[in-house]
């Protein structure tokens, strides 16, 4: 076994091959998304892999994130493995343990905690994660089977009714990227006034236009005003991922822009032969979460693949959670 702790040591052809055969592959662990993050200099990126018999069997792309400057940055720096590690079905327990321990060794002094945000089922490896100090955190998601020809049959009755009314009232869907600035403006207002989380700069969204794994859908009023939209990411023709979505739902209630944005993306995934549409999260069990209720009405299967979290500095971690909670309450 051999740890690969630098991008120069990782054979790109083997990386692509691992993506193609891995049962837990996601768009967020691909060479393409790595290139995108590096180009945009959005985050510090750490990549590690592990070989067995000269074959790449596991890989993680860690995104090191933080918010604000100085104190806030100190309290919020974390390493996120979006989608979960990229693993070969035959990776040995020892190789996975070596990979995870290498991640800890590389990052434990750089961040408060390390978290894998699983988009697939990692239950078979849970004991290895826990042996390396990761704690399992339940987390919901919705997977929609888009191999169905009549995908709308899986929608809630009220959801189908709203889609039909929106179309009757003149809602229009297109992918004309001249609409991108207006879409970003709506998204910015949403993140600033309701979600209260930082949004990447416009340049990041613009740079995605040249990547084939990204696709935008825009919702327009009958007057051709942009009133919502959806950005999705594509893993080959296997999985489509809902990434950023917004809509002027209060201003255009008869057009249901957020519903139409999601519908356009799901319809696209079905028409193009994707096996699954991933709704990208539905909150934690036990918590009331309006977004979960919204996503549930598109049908699909509620899955609980959870997250693995390894806290490196418990004192700073708890202090940071308290500080962010207070700041969030002040914004409301």
C-alpha cells in the first residue's frame, strides 16, 4: 500500500477509471471538479489517494473552508469531503484506514473538524471511519429515480397541479446563459436575506459555463423577466445533482418559479437518461425542515446516508458553534 499525498503523484487516468467503477462516486470527487476549484481559487484544496498493488483504490478531495477574517476564520475553518471519499469496491480495510489516517495527519492542525458529506451509502465502511475517530451524524437526502419515462407520476398531486398552472400562466424555461447575471442577483438576495450564508462570487458561476458537467435552467415570466433558476452538476450520464436554486416565489406566486426550476432540472435528467437526480440534502432527523417538505413533493426516496465528522479541537469547535448560533439569531 502507498499513500499519495500530492496531485503530482496521482495518475489522472487511474483517477478517471476509479470514478467510473466506484459504487460511491460523486461529481465532487472527480478530476473535473478538482480542476474547477483550483482554477477559481475558491478554497484551499488537499487531495490524497491510496494505492494497492499499484492501483488507485481510494481518493479524497478535501475542501478547506472558513468564513470571515481573524477570529471568525479561526472559529469556522473546517475540511469538507463533499460527496464522501471516492472508493473502489474492493478497497481493503487497511488501505481505507491508511487513507483516513493520512487525511487526519495532514489536516488536524489546519482545521477544527473534518467532515464527509455522504451522497451514497458508506455503511459497509462505517466501522473503519469510527476506528479512525470519526463520529457518524445522521442526515437525510432525497434520490429521485429518473430512469422512469413518466417522471411526473412520482410527484405529489399538488406539485403536479402547480406545475400545470405555472405553464398555463406563461412560465417559460430556457438555458440561455445571458440570464445568468439576473439569476445570480436573485440568488444573492436569497443568501443575504434568508439563508444568511456566504455565496461564492459571480465569477465562479460564470466560469462554470465552459465546463460540460454544469448546466443552468432559468425560469422566465411571460414578459421574459428572469424570476428563478437552477444550477445542476452532472456525473457522466449517471447522476444529476441539484446545486443552487432560487425563485421569486412571493412576487410570482402564479408561476411558482422555485418549483419550475426544480422541475426543469428533473425533467432534463429523465429525458437525458440519467439514472438518478440527487436533491443534495434534506436536513437532520428530528428537525423541522421546510426544505425537506418542499423536496419531498417531487417524489423520490428519502435516504439517510449521513455524515462522518472528526473533531480535531473540541473547545474551539464548541465555541465556534455557539458564536455562529448567536450571530445567526441576530440576523433574523
